[in-house]
């Protein structure tokens, strides 16, 4: 999954983006919690938060305080 010989952050963004575009994380579905993603990929929570910020900037997810992050509907 993550190649430790390469920068981790861009790899994580790519993996999460791919999961959104291939439907693993379907439109309207809740993204896994930051700590769950950090545990899955054995990375720092701050790295996951930074990756989520990149996905938000690209319009792929939206985050509501206290509710979590959700995949946006890209079909519209």
C-alpha cells in the first residue's frame, strides 16, 4: 500500500482519491475516521488530516464538525 521509500502524504491522497472515484467510498457515505485511516496505513493522524484537507480542496469530501467527513456527489 504505502511505499515508505517515497513521500507518504501524496500516496495517501492518491489512495483515498482512488477509493472515492472507484466507488469504495460511495457518494454520500461517511469517510472513515482520521484515526482509523491513520491506523490502517500506519501514518500520523496529522498526515491523514492533511490528506482530508486536500480532498476537501478538490471538492471530493465535505466535513461537518461533530459529524465527520462525507463523500460528495461528483455526478452533478
